[in-house]
C-alpha cells in the first residue's frame, strides 16, 4: 500500500506512547482529518463510476468501462451480471413436469439441447443438404416459444457473471414465465397468478432487491407481452397478472412481442439456425446470396376465417391467382409441411419477397425465418416492426410495406406492387437482409475471439445493461433509502482511525495516478479513434465497392445465361427449319410424282374407252372386296341353327327373302360356334350363368374384330371406333354426337382428334349392365352403318349376329356393288347425266327426268313429288323390284339411259 511522507509523519503522532499529545492537539488534528472525511463521504462511493467514464470505448453503448486493479484492466466493469439462484419451482420443476400439463405437453420434445430442440439430420434423398448447411450440425427443430430456456443457457456462459451483486450492473431472474402461464391456460385466475405472486414475495426478501427495488432486475420470456397483462380477474380473461404486480412493474421484461410498455422490449423469435462460429454464418450468407429464386413472392401460413379483421384470406386469394409467380404453403392441412423446417426454409429460399400478414398477434416467427433465408419481408402493419435493437430504424431499407386496409378493401394488387420494384432496389434490400441474419439468430455458446458471433443475445444484453446504468431510482425509492441512511452509516472507532486514514491516503494516491494515466492515454486514445474512424470509413467504401461489383457480376452472369439460352433457341429453330425444308423437298417430289400419275390416269379415263376401263377396274375391285370379305367369313363363320333361343324374342327377317322363309332368332345364329344372348345385358343377377356371360363376351369380341376388318375393306370409317381386346373389347362414343352427313360416305372422313370420347365395355365382368348393353347397341349401330352403306337396312337393334351375317351375304351377292367400289365410282366416273322415266302404276303416266350419274336419288324423288303433288310419305319408288333409298345413286344401281322407275302410291282404306 502506498503511503505519502506527510501521512507517515501524522501516523507517528498517533502511537500509543503519545496519546496525551494527541488529546492536546485534537483541534489541530480535526483540521487535517475533516477534509479527508469529506472527501471519503463524497467521492469514494463514485470512484468506480469516475474511472468508468475516464476511459470510454468507441462503442455506441459505452458499456465497457475500466477498473484499476493491481495495475490490470478489468474489461467487465459496467458489464457484470448477477443471476438469482431461484428455487427450482420457478424454472427447472416446470420443465421436469412438462408432460403433466396438457398445455405444455406438445412442447416437451423441443426442450432438448438447452431449448434448441432436436437436430435436423440429412434425409435419404439428400433433400435437406440442398436446402440447409447440415454438415455443421447447426440446424435444429426449434420451437418459437423456447426463448427463456435458450436465454438462460446463454446467460450461464456469459463472460461477465459475478457472485458479488454489489459489482453487478444488472440482475437476471431466470423465471420461466412462459411455461407458467401456458400450463394453466384455461384454469381459474387464482391458480394462474399463484407462482408469479410467490416469486414477487421471494424477490422482495432478497438483499439484491433492496439495491434499486427491482429497477436493475430483468427476465426473459418466450411468450408475447399481453399474456402477462390480464385485464380483469374473470376466469374467461386471457393470461395472468404477472406484469401488473408492483414488483414486476419495476422490472424489465424481454419478450418476443411487446405491448408498447416502458418496461418491455422485443427480442427476436428463435429460428432454426444456431451456429457456433462466425465462419458458419458467413457460409450460410454465401448460400443465401447465390441461391436462384423461382418465385416473386410467397406466403407460409394458414387462413384466419374466424378473425373478421384478418387479411390472410385476401392474401392467399391473390397468391393463388398469381399462378407461377407466387408460392403458397398452407399450414391448415394434415400434411404438417409448416412444421418441417426444411420445407419452410426451402419456400423462403425460392422467393424474393415473403408476405407477413398479422395472425393472432401483430408479429410472426415467419418474419425471422424469411430473413434467415434471405427473403425480403413484406409487412402490412407497422406493429409488426418492433425489434429496434436488431433491425435498422428505417424499415424501408430491408422490407416492403403495403397498407392492410388497402388489401382488405381490394384496392391494391400485391403482385403488381412487388413487380414495380426495380432490380437495384431489390439487390439493396437483399444486401441489408443479409446483414441482419447474424443479429437475429441465437448462436451456440462457447466461441471466443474473432469467431464469436454478435448474435441476438449479444445485442440485447448490452442494451439492457445500458438501460440499467441510465436508470435512476424513483423518488419513492429515494425516500425508502433515506429512511435507512442511519443504518448504512459506518462508525469508525478511534483506535482504528490510523488504518482508515492510511486507506484514505491510498485511495487519494490511486485517484491521482488514475487521473495522470487518463491524461497520458487521452491523446493516444484520440489518435487511435481517428485511425479507427478512417479505417472504418475506408472499410465502408470497400464494402460499397464490393456490393457494386457483386451487382455487376450478377448482371453479367444473368446476361451470359440469357445469351446461352438464346443461342440454344436459335440453334434449335435452325434445326427445325432444316427439317421442315427437307420435308418440303420430299413432299414436293412426292407431289410431282402424284401429279404425273394423275395426268396419266385422266388420259386413261377420257371418253367412252376410259369409262369402259373404269368399269373393268371397278369389277376387279369388287371381286377383290368380295374375296377379302369371304376371308373374314372364313375366319369368323356365322351359322344358323334351327330353333329359337331361350332368352330372345323370335324376330324374323323382313320379307323372308334374304335367308330364306324360315324365321331366325338372335340366339339361333352363332359365330365360331358361340351364341350371343342379350339376357345378361338387360338383367344381371346372382343366378346368371357365368359361362354364358363369358361366351357372350367372346362372341362380341369376334364380332368387333370382324367389323374392324370389314370397315376398311369397304372404305367406311365406322362411327364408333373399337379398342380390341378379345373378350375385353371396348367401344368408344364420341361427344358431342356427330350426326351423319354426305361426307360420311367418303373414305377420308374422320372424327376430330380433339373430340372427347367415353369407352363402354362389350363384356359384363365387373361392369355395369347398362353400360355394357349400350356398348352392344353401339356395335350394332356400326353394323347398321355398313348395311346402310350397301343400300340395306338393319334387321333390328338386338340382331347383332344376324345383321353381320346379312351384311356378309349382301356383299357376296352378285347384284350389289360394294361400298368401296361405289365410292370410287362416284369420284372417278365422268360427270354426265342420264335420262330416267318415272311411271305411275295407277294411271300409267310417265314423266322424264335427267339426273347426274353420281347424284342422290333424293333429288329425283323430291322433283317428282312436287310435280305430281304427292306427299313424300305416301309414295314409294321401285327399281328392279327393290325400293329405292334417297341416298342411292344411278351409279350404285348401275342404271342405264332410259331405265324406268315405278311409282307406287299408298291407298287409304275407308
């Protein structure tokens, strides 16, 4: 201990051998002592604060002070924090009994790893590693309400903890207030308030409380502020009354959302990212900076139909209407995608802007997840921006604001507003968002030196300490302290005065040395501050230049990609054009050859010799068609057996002239020995013979195959196409229904490729009987179409096999021209007219008409009825003992010049 010479002389006067001298010189001694006592009373309690302000750092909070202690610098001066050792009922017991409370049961699994939650591991498809940097082990499934557990663990590793509360600038109360309010969520208010009132009483009895009566105390909660400010004592009201207790009104509360109260401050929600070193943060920032974003904006959340003021419904509606420009992850589905951190971060990584409409409260954990993924948040309420310690004061630097009322009234388009933001503004905001990332995460404790992260905890705690130092005791506190001043006065005994005096001189000397050292260091510190300021200025300039360089680089990369895509498109179009040119050349050559052949054919068909040649070719074609049809009848022989079937009504052929005079039923005709019965198709029951059903399906498969072969031989496109499959054949009915026209007779007539169709089964196995019966009806309509083409009518809607046999018989007939031959005759026969006579049987009158050789007989019939004033339904036209059909032509009937057509009128009875 340093003692000045003058003090040593005074000390010699106060030895035990010279007490009498001391008594005589006591008035003079008081003259020496009185100034020293005044100095001790006034300055000694403030020496620490005086030294603190002698050497301020260049940080804006001035939270680092110096303390002279054995010639060393104490960097924790002004930063010491004392932690109350609370009874376990206020924290640990709440966690250990987590499963006992229904309100906490779904949060228990997130308590592992000091509140960070279970680690996120790589999945089997390596999807996680494409989204997150999982190789560092820094990603966890963290629950948004675990802040108080995380903050307590961070405080345990705080570098400036102290067991001496007199040195502390703040006192931390590790009370799990969020778990307390949540466990008795719907119980009576007395039970909800019990633990908080117990803690208030416990704090009042502590000596640390009496220092500033709680104004230097603070605690952290993972719930929103309104949970602790119940309006009334009704059981139906929300939360508890913790922050309305007098003790807690003096304390500071850090929570994830505040109520704009003076002793409440907002800190970030926990995210999924908890790195340990600065390098991990920089690696993640690089990934966020370089990721390709496919969507203009996105929204992750659920609608709030029960909340009248919520705009989420309108936000979701506009997002879905934007099609590929907006991604919507619905949290109101059983898939639980919103509980998957990988899925949530992936959506935000793919988006430039992330919509953050208010939910149950103004703030959202999604805001911090989107910033973590480098996505620019879009706010609809300024109450969502509460985090002034961690976000820039000017929210337009890192976010977009759209009026909630304008969205609710449908006055604005979110997509249009976001599309109008320039790329330069987007890049600037994304850079600002990237800088915010380390400020909103809660890092794992333990890192020191350059690798230490200035995370949300490291930002919030110095702010809290600064507020505690700036806080002065209230007037009531001063009054309470004034009542105890007499108790705090220290009485120095006369015998101990020499030791006290020596200590005072030592303190005076220390103060003098500190003052001299301050004056010595002040110029050096000023020069260092100037150098640091210049270095900081240049660093900022370099950072701005780096950002501009990155922007230019991104633009160059984008231009390069665009050029490559354009080059590939040009090359592809050149290849397509070359292929089209080659196709045109081949088509031109083919067309030239076809033109030459057409000219040769025209030369052969000119005049009467050409017509004779055409008839010869037509006869050959007819014989070829008859041969092909005979092959079909050989493959699928149709035989008539005597006797009616058991399940079909007997239906004879009209006139009895085609298959003889014997009536033939549907059941009496067999194909390849198999009968066909309509009974199962009309009424299917448990007792229906399965073998009979299978035989009918097989028979219909044979008929369908035969029809599919006959139609192209005749050059007729059937109206209802078939999908062959043996006994599992289907028939198609196109919608809308296509009515037959004159063009249906042409071989080139086809159904539209875009027409929709429905398939119906030609079998009953596992099918509806109505659909199967309709399929049989459509198959019979195809056969009827072929019969009509050759000039005959159907034998009935149920006569499938009989109609097919009649069709084959007519084609084999020598008096009938095949449909294919007739069709070609119409297109190749010279366009000439012939003279025909119409003779009335009743009066023998003859009328002469000229008609085109390929014209329909309908024209002649209409002209005759008009001329003779007959009703069309009362007359019949007979040629060659057969009634003429309106769609037949003279070429089909092989009429010659001067042929007579008989006109027969029906006689009415009386």
